[in-house]
């Protein structure tokens, strides 16, 4: 399909056709083709930090909309399970709690904390019961530091998405990063989810949109590195302050790194600053509506809100204004596609290439 061809040669390539952003059909098919088979950020291990902890949640509510439950069994092992009873489809766990087992309150079917079927009232006469299909479905769970990831349909290993990021910041003491809910935010904008990601994926707009960020980032030394399902934008500081104290083992040793901006396809952003980490999760809500969660993990409180990692709410407002204007523009009768800056938009081209590969 023409809408999903992006030339691998960026100097020749055209962007995705505007139909990708305006078609309800493409929005719906992206759910399975782009999101269900990609790894998603679940949260931190403290969500089920102790034996018997049960934590129900919905993966990408209003889009993937998959009810799941995170549990920790008596052997101190974490499990990520379907939160849908295998009898009649009721939700098994309705709120976070401590429990020795999972019990559906509709008809009393019970499961162990690892998802295995335990018992069911009034089922003595049922033939060939139970079977493995009566267990709660267990999903893959990948842990990096205290952070958890999963996918609904595992077609690729987590390393294809996360390995380069994990290796690049392996020197950081990730166990010291503390989640700060009071510093975290949620934003809703009236635009297609991919437009928000595209804006993040290029630093081209920084001098034009973000005066404050441009004052601390050396735009001329701003670079993008591409990987299979992720990329890195390396922000170099203009001055000597508010930079990482990099060890000699870091491949960036000797550079004045102010920020590591990692994008993980299709919708995760990991922004490492000298003070800690801002995880941004882009959540499609509708064809022209997106929710973005900013999850704040503080490593060095004394450096918080300094340098490239300062004024993030203002940067977000500036980005939202531009992205919402683009949403209005791509509906025009007179716009169908654009071209790429060979030097400044490699991240966006890379993003479009993956979409074209998986959607086409």
C-alpha cells in the first residue's frame, strides 16, 4: 500500500501518507500490528513488592485495553497474568490487595498466584476438566533494574527494544532511582499519537519551539543514533554545568552530556538527566486524542529541575501546541506527505520505516 512505503534512502524518501493519521481503519489496525506485539512499560517492582501482593491494571487503557494483574507468589516470584477468569470472563482481581490466592467473586473459581487453576464449585460432573486452558494466561515479564516490561503477543525478544539503552547507561545505579508520584504528570492532547512521537524524534524544532531548552543544549552537536526498535538522541550541554559525571567506561566519556533521550518503539520515551529519569508513555485514546504520562524517578534530588531536565511542563506545553497544530494541518486537502531533513530527521524517518514495515 502506497501509504506504507517509506524509501530507505532518506534523501529520496517521503513521509507517511496523511491517511495514516486520519483513517480510523489504520488507527484500529495499529492496535494489533504496532502495539500488541511490542514491549510496553508496566511500572516498577514495588507495585507488587511483597509476598502475596496483587496489583490489577489495564495495559494502555482505551486502546489495547487489556486487563492484567501483577502478583508476587510465596516464592517471591513476580507473575504477570491475564485478569480475566477462564470461566465466564469476569475480572478476577478488582483492586490492589494482599492475598494467598485469586478468587473470582462471580462463581468462586480460584487460581494460585502464579495463575494455575486451583478449584471451582459445582464442576464435578464436567468432563476433561481442568485443562491448561483453565489456568490464567501468563504473559512474558522482562525486568530491568526495578522496571518491568511486557507484551501481549511476543514476536520479538525484549532485547531488540531495550538492549542498546540498557548497555549505554549500565553505569548508572538504577536501584537508586526513586519513583516520585507527586512529581509525575498526565497530559491529554488533541492529536494522533504518532504525531507526538514524531515531534519527540527530532531535535530539528528545538531552536524554533523551545527557547529555554535551546539555551542549555548545544544544537550543533545534537546527534541521533538508530537501532532496530529504538534510537538515542544525545543532548550535549552548552556549558560545563548540569552534565553527567561520566565514568571512563562510558562510550560518552569526555562529552558534556546533558541528556540521553531514548525512544523505544512504538510509544516509550526514557529521558535520562543528571537528576534521574522521566519516563514518557504515549497512550492512544482516539484518532485525534492522546494521553501522555510523565513518570518521574529521582536519582539526585539536589540536581532536580536543572539543566536540560528543567521546566519539563513548559517544554510539554510548547510541544503540545505544535503537535495539535500539525493535527489540524494534516487534515488539509492540500497536504499529503512531506520530505525529511537528511541531517536532522533521521529519527522520524526511522520511526516511519518501522511503521511501514509492520503495517504494510
